[in-house]
DNA sequence: GTTAATTTTTAGACAAGTCTAAAAATTAAC
DNA sequence: GTTAATTTTTAGACTTGTCTAAAAATTAAC
């Protein structure tokens, strides 16, 4: 039985492990969790005692097989609840993250499985992220790529975004960008890593910050 | 912003206030919360500081108007989630209490309201208890009465039960008692306050403990 | 209307999760 | 390959919610 805090740490470690293969440093994890490195040290010791992560002093941490499976179950719940909120309760995909952060901690495997069935076994959440099944297995069907990594003249449709802040969603709304929106990269500027894209016939310039957060599936 | 513990105390105080008009004693609340009186003293001080209850040393506590409203919002969430679990996810009415105990603490008024709409504005939960609206108002349409209080030869259908323990639900299942089951009180024994009832053509004797927990709507 | 039983509160302690400030280890710089 | 900068850990403290044990207040008993 894990506390909400422990679950959030596991999720954060999993998320960071997706971006980089090496072990996760204390400082990096502290930043992700919006807390202090000393607090992280305390927590990784605890999670290590529970054999959910491997941890050596000064060497960062890494999920064990059990830890990874546990993290995936939390992610599974988060994404299923997001589907519920958007598909059944008519929330916008830009307002479900915070609520799902709470719902993901509800303890009942039966509830999760019933919810999944009720939703018709969805494969992806409203942000385009894949939903692990009860064994933690999910298809990496969305070989999505950040706008910043798309080749010149590359074209595709939006399948997901990173960053959960509402400010970013406001931004997307302003430019009428949603799941499925067609985007083509017209020019790439090396000096500031910004990109000029074509959306609905209009040319728009995106900073590298934005270009790193919008993911499209190239055709 | 209240902690889950604070919310649970408010709910308990509300529940006890339903049974008796006087202020709630520390010991009684401790028993209800399955904790020690000293812990209760600490908590009622905190809730009193927040003006959710009125509390005078050695005099017990009582919900303020704001405290009552807050408690009713938690109860509202609990019961709406129970309806969801039973009506949408096909849970039995005897297995939803524990999960609803967790879901009732999810913080989002918008979620609660959307859920209510999605469920079609139900008036009662699967146990027959009324669901308060967003202003904390609910109809006391179910003038249900405990089996122990039904007059001799009184007849009616089950509209609710008290006690959330799974043992009790097992008991009900064993005797095939559910919402709507017809019950008639055939005899009442003063010496042990037990009752002899007629259910589905069979005569069954209920102890006073049980008779206090089954509520019927007399015709 | 004292004394006894019960209830309630206080005082001090503990675990979880966090913090600050200081010490220790690692990494980088020259 | 020492010295300096950075990262990480330790030590001690704070908060929340709980506990035990003892003291204080209330209620009951005679």
C-alpha cells in the first residue's frame, strides 16, 4: 500500500526515465517534483527499502521491474479517468489533468477494470498518450515526434502535447490547435530554434519552447 | 481547503447529529471515528478554529452552518459516486461504500456537478439515502422507518439500510433482502426487542441489532 | 455535599513528508 | 592532480494526525 506521495514519485521517475536511459539524479527529480533535493533523498531511500527503485548514494535512482509496473498502473488509472472526463462528462481535454491527478490515486483494481470496460477499452487518452492494460502493456502506436524534430516540409497531424499547465492549453486554443490538427513545417531557424509552420492555411511562428511540446504523427 | 481527515470528521459529526439533537461528545465521536478521545480533542480544536464547528471545552461540539454545508457537500459527492458505480459500472450496492469513501474527497465542484448531470440528477443513492443538491438541500421524501419501530402487522418495502460493514451486507444477501423487498412485521418481542417478520412467504426472526438497521417505507 | 467513577483534556512522543543549513562526496577546471 | 564548483546527503526542525499516560473537569453515587 503506497501513499499518494510515493505514487507521485514513482510516476515522476518513470516519466523522466522515458526521456533518458541513465539513472535519475536527485536534483532532476527534485525539480520534477517541485521539491528540495533533501526531501528527494529521504523519499528515494524509502522507495528503495520497498524495492520499487534501485538506489546507491550519490548515484541517482532507477525503477525496478516492480516499480515500473506500479508506475504504469498509476498512469493507466490517470489516463482512463481522463478518457472518462472527456468522453462521458464532457470536459475539455485541457481541463482534465488536475482532476485525473487526484483520481489516479483511488485504490481499487476492480474499479479501474470496470471503468476500462465501460469506456470500451480505449487505447489512448485525450492527449494522445497510450493507456497501459492491466498488465502494464501498451502499444507504442503513436510514434509521435516533437514539432522541433520534424524535417523541413514535414507534414502531419497533432497526436499529443506535453506540459500540463493551463497556460499552454490557452495558447493552443488561441491558435485553434487540437488533436488531429494538420501542421506542416515550412521553415526552421537555427539561430533560435524556432519553426515556421502552416496551420489551416495560415503561417505561424513557434518558439522552440512551443515546438518541443507539440507532437505530430508524420505521414 | 480541508484535509481528508478533517472532511471525515465533519461527516461523522453530521451523521451523529442526525441521530441526536444535543452536541456530540468527544467519546462518541472517537468511537465513530475509530480513534482515541485525545485525538478527537486535537481535531475539534482545529475544526473550531476554522469555524466549521462550535466547541467549548468539556461540552462537546456541534456543526456551524458552514460546517453543515461542507459536510453535506461531501455526502453529496459520496452518494453521487455510489450511483455512478452501481448504475454505470455495474457494481453491486453492497460493494460501493469503500470506493465512494475515497472518491468523496476528490476536489472539483465542476466534476461533481457534471457527474450529477451525467447521472440524470438522481434523488437517492443505491442505499435509498437522499442526495443533497449543490446547495446542500435534499428532499426527505424517504420517511423510512427502522424495522424495530414498525407497528405490529406493519408492512412495507425496504428503502435503505444503515451500517456500512460488509458483514452486514453478507447477512442481507443470505436472506435475499435488497431494495424493494417486501417485509411485514408479524410479532414483536419486548424481552429482547427482536421481531418476527415475513419475507417472501418465510418467517424470519431478527435481533434488535438487525431490526435497527433495516429501513422500510410503510404503505 | 463529599467521595468515586467517568469523561475530557493536556503533555509528551512518534511517523510521514517536508524544510533549511551545513557537511560530505562527486565532478569540473585549470 | 590539486583546487573549486556542483551535487548530494546528513542533521535537526516543523506540521499533521495519531498515540499513551497522567492530570483536570464533570457527572454520578451514596
